[in-house]
C-alpha cells in the first residue's frame, strides 16, 4: 500500500517553559487513564494544521494558532498503515483543561 493512503495521525508536544504538558483521559473508552500528549486522527479532507489545532483543543482545552507551533517530524508505520506527524507547541500561559481530562506538567526539557 502507498504511504500516501495511510491513516494520518497528529501529535503535539506542548511545552510550558521546561515542562512538558500531558493530559490524562478520565472518561470511559479508548486509552482511559493513560497520560499522553495531545493528538489523534486527521479527519477526511482536514488539513494537518486544522487537525492539530482541533485535537489539542479537544484534549486539553488549549487553543493554539498557526504561529504557536512548529512541525517536528513524520513517521510512517507500514505494519499499521499509519502516517504520524509530530508538532511542538510553546505554551506561555495557563489554561483550564476540558472536562474529562487532567493535565500535569512533567519532566525537564533537555535541549
């Protein structure tokens, strides 16, 4: 299968200073209880930029704009037919997480 036909996934590493922001899904369902960065599937006819903005808001309540993030890398997982795009976001103010999620600040950044 052609990698251009794989399911597209986006992930955002949100940084508040030297801390990474992680969210924990509290609701029932997929990945309940796991800590992770913001991310998920790119919808049909949705741009990567729109997808990363939507997923970040859905999972953290944080609204990001085009100049808030940068593209980091893309990984192709042929076995699972996934194409994952990684972004990094600098967060410079606090916000309240969406209902159904906890947010924590973890690990020191090492550049």
